[in-house]
């Protein structure tokens, strides 16, 4: 073996020894730093680290619970309002049945066939409204109630003696709600405030 080969074999060994010395020095310094802390300081540091980890855990648990609740609420809403689109399509059917009944009341029918036809239409309307009710759809027919912009749409205002301003005096088209969600507002007429009659102005001659 020549001197060059000996140098090549010796160099890696010396580098490894140097790296080991560096690692040992770092470990010794870390151990020295720990030993420098008093027992009270070490306990305080551990308690601080424990509190931080506990806070992180609580935050993660809270976020997981929020995600779970949000997912559950979205599933419930999807099931609760799934029939909204289908119900809207059927509102015009309910309107047409009501128009047919209003055009000729049963008591005004002159022959038995017409009466039977109207009774059948009336039974169909009742059945349709029953299906609506069973699926959470409710008709709004608010005549005599106070106007509520959340559920009603004013088409006109008119003076109506004996009616307070803001009272619904006529329902042009009933509204519908699905549970607590509006499907269609009721089209209504609203009473407006009746102006008070002006007091006659007394003339100077009358005062005298």
C-alpha cells in the first residue's frame, strides 16, 4: 500500500471523528442548558408546553364538532326543503282549481251534473292542499291580518273605513310557505290611513 492510498483511507475516518465530536458537543451543550434550568423553571416550561398542546387539541376538537354540525344541518335542510321545486310547480294547479271554484260556486249550480263536477273539483283541491300540508307546504290567506313584507306583497292601497292602516283588506292570490321558507308571497291589497276631516275654520264674525 502506497502513501496516497493511506491518505485516502485516513481522511474519511478523520472526517467521521470530527462529525462525531460536533454532534457530541451539541448534545453536551443541550444537556448543559437543561441542567442550567432550575427545577421550578423546568416545571414551568413543561406546564407551558402542556397548556399549548391542550389548547391546540381543544381547537381541533371544536373545529371537528363545527364541521360535523354543519354537515348534519346541511343534510337536514336538504331533506327538509327537497320538495321546494316540485311544490312550486304545483302552485299553479292549486290556483286553477280555486279559480274554477270561484267562477261558479256549488250553491249556484242549477243542475246535478254541474254540482257533481264542482264537488269533484273541490275534493281535488282539498286533497292537493292535504298533500301540501303533509309535506310542510302551507297556504297563506291573510285577509284581515297585518301586512308583513316577509310573507306578503302589496299590489294596491285603498282607504277602507273602519280598517287600520296596514291591514290586509283583500287577497288577490294566496301565498305559500315550505316550513319556515317562503315559496310565494301572498298578493294583497292593504288599507291606507284615512285622512282626518279638517276642522272648519271659525271666522272672526263667529268668534265675536
